[in-house]
């Protein structure tokens, strides 16, 4: 996550573009949204305010694709006061 801009950057390690599913949920106010995006091999895919989401602490980010293991992270307020990724909570 690019903390200074509140944008999540997703980088692919594959050589081809793939369709990914992203679920964002604020665990405090229960606001949530689902996105489907094409993840290019490069550059990074950016998710944030242009998608209608302003990252805040205590939000859950889930990303998956039918062919790959899914993962989930939680955002938090970092020591410098910006929002960042606190921890990976699970893979399924």
C-alpha cells in the first residue's frame, strides 16, 4: 500500500494479465464493496479513491482469482500516522 496516497498497489508475478476479484470491507462501519479488475503483468494495478474507496485503518482486503490461492489483509494506522497493511490474516 502506498501510504502517502492511500492507494493499494497490486503487483503480478505472472507474464500475462489475469482477472482478479477484490473485496474491501470497513470492519468498523461495515461499508463494503466488490471489484473485478484485470491485473496486468506490469505496471502495478492501483486501487483507491478512483474506485470510490478511501482506505482507513481496520479494513479488510481480500483478493482472489479462480486459479490461485486467495489472501486477506487488515489495514491499520502505522507509526507515522498513515494507513498501511498490518498483517495477512489468512489464505484459502
